[in-house]
C-alpha cells in the first residue's frame, strides 16, 4: 500500500513491517498491520494535523473516538461507511501498540509508551448457530441452484468439507490435494503455523470424490476457480469473498433469516459436537485453538448445551 512521503508518515514504518515479516507472519497479517497503521497516519494528517513525535495520551483517546465515528478516514482515504465494532477497534489499537513497542526496542524515542494505548472493553458476544435443518439445506443448496455441473459439484464439496472439519475458510481455500489421505484425514497448517489433523465425514469424502472425478487437470489446489468456458485457473485459489458471497446467496435463496457465514458454519461444527457430548479438549484440537478458553466460548454458547447440562447434572432432577 504505497503512500507518498509526508511529514505525517510514521517513523520506521517500513522497518517495522519488515520485522513482522521476518518473524514469519503471513503476508495477509503484514498487510493488515500496514493497513491499520495507515489508518492511524490518516488520523494524524486529516484529523488532528500533528506529527507522530507530538503525540500524547490525550491524542490516543481522540484516536479511539475517531475510530468509533463514521467520519473517520479508512486506510484507502475513504470515509468509513459504518461504525467499527469494539473488536475491530481493538485490533487497530493492538497494531499501534506493537508498532510503539518496536520503536522502543530499536531505541527510537517514542512520545508515548505501549501501555498508554488502552484497549476498549469488549462486550461478550456469542454468534448464533443456525438450526440443523437450515444448515443441511444450505450445505446441499449448490446441488439445487447451481446450473454449471462442475461448480455445482465444487461448491457442494466445499460446504460439506467446511462443516465436516470445522476448518477456517482460509484453511479450506488453501487446501491442496496432497493434504488428504485415503481415510479422510487432512493435515492442516493453521493459524500461527500450528499443525493439526482434521477429519472428513463419509458424505464429505463422497462429494469431494464426485468433484475430483469431474475434473481433468493437474492443479494442486483441491478447490479451484473457473474462468470463461469453465476453464480451470490451475494455480489460483478461490477468493474468500466468493465463498462468503455464495453462502449469503444460498441463504437468501432458501429464505433463511439468520445470517450465516463460513465462520458461523465453523461455530456450528463446534456447537453441535458439544451438544452431542464431545469433549471440549477434543474440540479444541479439531478447531486448532491455542487456549481451551477460546473453545469454550463456542461450545458453551448454545442454549441447548446449557439446557442439557442442567437436565443431566441438577441435584434435584428426580
């Protein structure tokens, strides 16, 4: 995201991004850091018109208010169309903290400390999980509504794989054929370079096989985009925007009122496993979470789970 140099540019920004990259962060993460810091540069230039070295704690408070408003400038110098969530604001503030820590580590005289950048208090918010009949209809939707035979098979296989394994959308779209074995086990290199195995259901295995049988190419990716007359784009991945759009479109075609995304399908995977008695520690491994606390946010979010715990364990249930 190249920008012309002005007096409002952050000092050592390129060095900071190089440092992030050298620590083996993904290209997408480095891009997100750069975008967040460009938003901060816009704040310095467009809103308070001061240089970085003139910062103090009061300006950080102003920056929080700036992020909360729809009049803010995005990294692309466009007005924010909607208010950022507390989670999104905290992500930007965390990026700024990391940047300030870097400056201090390399002996640059920063006008503020990292500790002076306080995060917002976030509301506890658990995503809703679609009812199982609606989830099944959504997964089967490509077979009903897609007209192109190959796209019909591919999109059905993608959704079957997403719910069978609980993997992240980025993990799904990065899958290569060689990651699957004959038993339906998939080797994943996940978030934070964490390695794990996930497991396909028999029906997911069947739909992947049907899709691959219809393909006549040597493309390494398991799911590939098509251009023009169904020509395989062999060396590109499907975009996350495409799959999220398709999930939204299928939901609309089925008249399902609850918003559903790739992440809520992952959430549903964890919740329904828990409702059927799966051990949270096992779900943690399948999801690739570092902390069990993260997993329990998923598995305890279900009203049915809470009801089952009450029915099974209340001391006066009989």
